[in-house]
């Protein structure tokens, strides 16, 4: 199947970040990779790679509301190569709280840092460049500065970046990472080995909590879920059952205007909103189970 590159110029970094986050969040068309890089200041360029040609008009609708700072999308066919890896190979590291997410090209600089996380470019979501991932890492950093968690679940783990970060920040914790995509499961397991946390991080293939290893009540004291608002709402009963009283859920994948409904649904299920973090039009919620 041919690969296609979508190219869009942005007037500034903030506009480029908003556009990249919108594209990464799309389920249809789902990008293989989205990268943002600097042109002549203050301009940035956005590249997204796809299996098959996405409809440009669909992309333009997805970017509605931020068109003023964006150039017209350009689509072109590219050679059949691993553009997910190639497009990310020279990305700079991402700092989120105490965490540094980096690629193999920066291994010598960050491999010895306790909270450095190496994520190889691959076909799974989660490199730290998406605002929702960075917000979750920031929330995780704040939580682990003042509290220890013994059992952690990363629901919809993608590359495994959040699960690996949790294992790095919580050396005594047992971490479970779950995704329904077999490619993501394989990549997360590979990244766990790469980051030397595989002995404490179990990777499962499942949709939601649909695995025998996740059915015990009150199994976790921290759940990380960077997915989408629909699944987050649908999973409220299962999430509440899985978290111990006093446990915490960090939820993201939410545009700012979607956070209110998700917050209200979790509050009705016995959660208290402890913190709301926002960046580039996206929100992460930190909720505690109080009943």
C-alpha cells in the first residue's frame, strides 16, 4: 500500500502544536506519524504520514477553528519506507516534569537518567510530542513526587510511554499496560525491555478491562488512560471497580470542551476532581476515587 505525506505550514509553534494534536487524535484517517519542526522563526511545519491518501477536505474539517494560522494542506505520495521511524529519527527530547522522553539518537545523553524514557519511533501512539501524552507525564510527575503507588495500570498504552515512566518513577510498583492493537502491544513490550523495566511491567492485549488479569476489584491505586472521551465515559463503571478507594485516575485525550462531560460522569461515579491540566487546547484530568 502506498504511503502519503501531508504537509502543512503553521504561523507559529502554538498553532502547529494544536494542529498536530488534532491530527494525532483522529481515528479516521489515523496517521502513522505526525511531526512538527521549525522553519524560519516563528514559522513551523507539520508533516503527517498515512497508509493511503486521506481526503484533504476531511483534514481541513478536523483543523476547523485554527485555519487562520495554517497554510493549505499539501498531499504527496512518498516511497514505501518506514516513515514513522524516519520522520522521528532526529526529533529533540521532550521534557515533561522530571521526565525526559527521547529517541535512540539521544541515548548517550539521557540513558543514565533515572527518569529518562527512550521510545523508539514506531507504529504506536505515544512519543511525548502529543500534548495529551505530555500532560499525562506532567500529572504523573506531580503525583509521584508526593505519593507512592503500588499497582499502576496504563489503559490504551500505545508505545508504553506512560507505563514505562510510571515504572521509572515508582521502582517498587507493578505496572500493567493494556492496548487492543497487537502492534502497540508488541512495541510497548519492546520498549519496556529497552528501558529495563520489563520485569515489573506486564503488557496485555485487551479492549478496556476485557482481560482476565484485569477483572479483580480494587486492583490498582493509579490508572492512566490517554484515550478518547467516548471510551473514557463508557469505562467509568469498570474504572471505578478497578481503582481502590483513595486511588487516582489520570485521564486525557480530551479537547478542552470535552473535559466537562467526562469530569461530570466521573464525579457522579464517586470521583473527586483533584487537578485539571491544559495545553494547546487539550486537557488532562486527575481524579481521586472518594467512594
